[in-house]
């Protein structure tokens, strides 16, 4: 890569960096979006619970409360422009005692002070009318109708697609390892020796924001990963609720939730376990038991028989619990966007506006781009179409009639579109299309997806990975046998 010069370099292509990049793409600026992984959304964002929060968990003194409420209101327009799965299903906080109802009253007052619209304290009969699958022992609770659910990785993909359409430059596999600063700006050097120059830096690197800040000689702070194990239930589970169900929170976390995902499955979790490792995403049987026990307290029909998979996400927790979004006091033209844990996903549209205003305050000249187009093309999803619409689409492109993933009804044409949009790993295609996300978890469709990747890209089987780096499908040999990553031998 020849060295390139930009006005702004955003470090991190998760949901925060992607949202900032899209916002800045509406101005006459040269913007670089840097990501250490092989695809966007492969960090914190890929294991997000996908909740659009209701603005009542934190008091009005927190920056994240202000941005959460503001961001929540922006999602309807974003959905119209970017076509990601999103639904305002509403949020319920279920209380099971008089003491817990006192906490509910505090949450309600938080919502009122944060100017949340439609928030309501409910008695037992009202809460059961709203959500009949709740435990009949419920004492009452809180209802926030503006809360919702979203598919977070599809949201990130759409944000990045919009940003690229409007001139942003994306550099994947660009792990920042060093930086130099002089009167012309910053020279940013990646692990593989590539470099770019930029006048401004936005640190949106999630779990690694403390390390990136140190590389640039900016503020010293510590990000502590908070481990969240989640368990996914089949779309046919009888326990699927109509609303996101929260317990009454404690001082550590919002608790174990029951989340009816926007695409039809049900998610339970997350746990909230501080750890030092930024790489450990293991799950445990002990935490499985704890999660199901907590979830069943709210929704008794939940069953472990419905589990189709489990995964872990790591939240980037900063001491004090609030977001750290500000102009650096130690380094020129450097914007910190750190500690973006829950409700970070909800807040990101407002975070992007906030960062844009900080850049302007720091001297960046913002001139609106007359050619800016906030919309992207809506790609057909065969599973969402009426049969007559599907027939018409298949006549125009027979690949829509070839179902690759039976569990999630994903067609060959959708896999091809993912590959042609640059998603050439199994995980990239999974997040873009939902293929491999159903009950069989890729048992039926993985080999078909691999063949499509090979056909579309010319990659050999040995070059295809699950998620980039060294996650090869072919890993080692035992004698004359080739052992693959699924445990089989050829």
C-alpha cells in the first residue's frame, strides 16, 4: 500500500467507528476507517445483545443517558435509509417483590428525568396483560414502549456500506502498532508495515481503546473486559416473548435478560464477569445453569432443550461506568471515544453527532457534501417475501430459488451478494445473510457456502477461513490425514 493522506483516521470499525465514519462521509473530508480484523464488526459488535435501550437505567447526570435517549429516536430514519432488521417491540422490567418495585420506581424517575416518552409503571395485571408468558408471581414492573431489538452486525455492515458509498476508505487487517506525530499530522503504522497519514485521529477501538491511546501518547486509562455469556434458543421455542424482558438490575449489571431477537430466535443472557483477558470468549456449563435459572424466574417456559448455540461477548468497561468521549488533553487533534459499553449500540447515532461536533470544536472545517446519499440498496431476502414476489424474483435470477441454508431460508443469490460485498469468510457471510445461524448451525450449508466462495473469488479451500487470521478450515496433518477445523479427517 502506498502511503495515503487523510483528514481523519478512525481506529476501529465496530458499530461506533462505523457510525462515525458514515456521519463524516456527509462532509467534504478524506476519511480512513482502520480495522485490525479481516472484516468489520468482528470485535465487540458481533456479540452484542442487539437491544435498543429505553433510556431509564441511568440517571440524567450520565453522558451515556443523554446519548442513549437521543440515539434511540434516530433509529426509525436509519432503518429507512439502511434497511437493517429493527423492531420497536418494547422493554419490560419484571419485579417480583415490594422491594424490587421500589427500584422500578427509581428506574421510572430516571426515565422521566431523561425525557423518555411513554414510560409506564405497571401493576401485576397490567404487566401480565402486556406479556402473558411472564411468571404469574410477578408483582409488577416497568414498560418502555420505545425500546427495541436490532441485528447488530447487519447494522454495522449497512453503516460501512453507506460510508464507503460516500467516499470513506476502509483498511482491514490494519492493526495499529505505532504512530508518529509532527506538524503535518500523524503517521500511523500497521503490524504488516503499511502506513497512512492523517491530521485527526478518532480512537473508537473498543476493548483496545486504552492500548491505542497509549500508542498515540494520549490519555492513560484502563479498559476492563466484562465477559457476557449468551445462549440462543431455536425460533420455535415456546418461551419466545413479545417484549425484551429485564429483571430489576443490581449495582453490577442489568441482569440476565430474555431477548426475542429481531430475526425470530430468543437470546438469554448476558452474564457480567470482569476479567483481564481481551481474548477469552469461552462459555461454561456452570454459567449456562445460572443463566437459565435466572431467565426461568421471569419466563418459566424457557427450556434448555431449545438451545442451538452459545457465545460470549466482551464489554469495554471504563472506571466510573460512563462513556469517555472528548478531545484529548494530552495529544493534539485526537478524539477519545472509549468505554462504549451498554447502552452503546443504542447511543451510536448520537455518538457520531457528538464526535462530529467535537471535531468541529477542535478546528476541523466541515463543509456538507452536495453528493451525499444516505441510502443504500435494499437487497432482497427470500425468506421475507410473499410467494408471488418470490416467484417474480426467481424468474429474474434463478439463484434466489436455490436455498443454501434451509434453517434460515437463505438463497444462493444472497450468499453471492455477501461475497461480492467483500465478506469472504464463513463468519462474514453468516453475519451478512444469517446462513449458519439456524438450528443445525451450518451442518447443512457450510460446504455449499465454501463452494460459492471458491467460485466467486477463486480462493482455494486452504485459503478460506472462518473469521480471518489463522482460523483455517484446514489446520494440520496427522500422518497422511488432513484434519479440518470441524474435527473430521479426509
